[in-house]
């Protein structure tokens, strides 16, 4: 994955998290970013989210339920830290 795609995915994820006003389930956030026309795989998207977390831009909320999500996603909910 190139840096431009990674940066676009990060910006789109932040946009969707801010717009939601609440934590968003990882798999749903991925689908929202993909609907913006960003061609990124699931594992690469998780890497983008982890980088955003390391930078302090997002945070993982505790698991709200234990319903399984499709691989490679986990039942994690992400939110912006702003």
C-alpha cells in the first residue's frame, strides 16, 4: 500500500469518526472508508487505525459486545480523542 492511500484512509477514518459523534465498530468504519472510493484491504486498514492510535488521534473503546466480526476485524469500537 502506498503512502497516499494510507493517508487518504486515515483522513477518511477520522472524518467518519468525527461525523458519527460516537464510537464506530471497526468493520463498519472500514466499510464507510471503502465507500469513499479508497481501495484498501482490511489488514492494511487496521494498520492505519493502529498508527492513528499511536499518534493519539483515535482510541479503542472497550468491547461493547462479543459478536464476531469477519476476519481480519475484531469487535473493537474506535473513537476520536479530540
